[in-house]
C-alpha cells in the first residue's frame, strides 16, 4: 500500500528489510533516520557543505547501517567536479540553478533567496554508488536534488531499484523542456522509463510535480 513518508511516496510492502535505500538530497536526514530505524541500509548523498542540516545526527553516525557520500549525483559524469550553488534558503541549492536564474520575480519567495556561495563538489553516479557499496538493486530511491533528477532519469541504470520517488523542479524552469515540461514528462514515461509504471503523483506550486512514485514493472 502506497504511503507518504516525509512528503515522499513509497510502497513499503515492496521493500525487503536489510536491503538498501538511496537518499539523494538528504538535508535534515529525516528519510535516513526513518529507514535506518526500519532496518534498512541507507546511503545518503549530499554535496552541500554549510549548515547543521547537512551534518548527520549522532544516531546515524553510530549506526553501521548508515553511509554518507559527500558528493553530487549526476546521470553522466563528464568531469570529476561541478560548480554547486548554495543559497540562504537551502531548498534551491543546486548544480544547475545559477543566481541569475533563481533571482527572478516569477519564482516569488525563491526569487528573493540570497546567494551564499559557489564551490566545486565531487561527482558520482548511481552506478558508482552501487559498485562502491556492493548494491545489486535498491529497495527504494528518493530524489530531491533540485534539477539534477532530469539527467539522471534520462540515463537511469537498468533495474537499479524496485521503486523511486522524485520531486521534479519544473517550477524552476530546470526541465529539459522548460516551456512545456509535460512534453518531457510524456517522453520520460513513454520512451525512457519503459521498465517502470508511474503509479501516483502530487502537484504543487506552479503545477509542478511535487512528488511522483514510479514502481518497476516486475513489482507492480
């Protein structure tokens, strides 16, 4: 049965205890705490460096089931590092959201989000993470990575997870088709993620897909 855990959809009935969960964009570590407590191995991936929300709490640090990767996850690793942009309100921290793009009136509150700093961060991919930790298939992947989801999903590793939940950032015009993002989503659903069924979605501000759950057809 589909549930909402920390604002992201998941079907816990598909998840085997002791398996692996990948938390892409882990600020606050709410998902990591939840799934470690539920008996899963959790890999949290986060490139941001500044602020207490990016420091794992003690209960995770002492857990053998928690692993922290201080890198940015991308779909294609064309270099060892990329520039990461960090803002006063961390909800806009991104590899792709440059200050001149963010600070526009059409983004309302985000448009006034002050720029803090830009710095180089190391990169990784889902394949590299799976190889490093010996993961054959994730029980669940959560995406909240401020625009980096598009390139990853266009190059999604085959059978890397049973299910994944993703927040799309169409409202930041970060879609590969910002003028008509639904065209890209139709292509994603019908031509790219052919091994997955989109089972539910929640729409948010500016009609963006605030969260969407995909389940591999082998488990649907």
